[in-house]
C-alpha cells in the first residue's frame, strides 16, 4: 500500500497533503464523530420520552415515592417482627 502511494507521489499523480489540510481534515473528522454521538443521545432521549408517553415504560420514581415504597415498609415490618419472635 505504501509502495503504491510512494510511486504515485513520484509520478505526480497525487500531491502530498499540507499540514494545514491535514489539520482541517482531522477537525472535520472529530466534529463529525461528536455530532453523531450527540444526535444518538438526543434520539435515545426522545425514545424514552415516547415510551413514557405511550405507557410502555414506567416513569422513574421520585425520592418521595422511593421512601414511601410499600415493599420497603413491608420488609421493615417483617424484620421487626422477626426480632420480636
């Protein structure tokens, strides 16, 4: 592969990239990747919102709802009764 590129450079078919052009290409590459990542995160957030709206997924519980969880109260009561027993 390198030999082929070297031959093409010598024959004048392709020119070497300037440092400025290399930097610009690197910047464009990084920007493209970052935009892709941001777009995927945005789409995932929209999907989550749609799932909540359609009722296909339960909303995350708030701190108050987690504290008032009946299952936690049941387990605490069971532990207290076991100690008494």
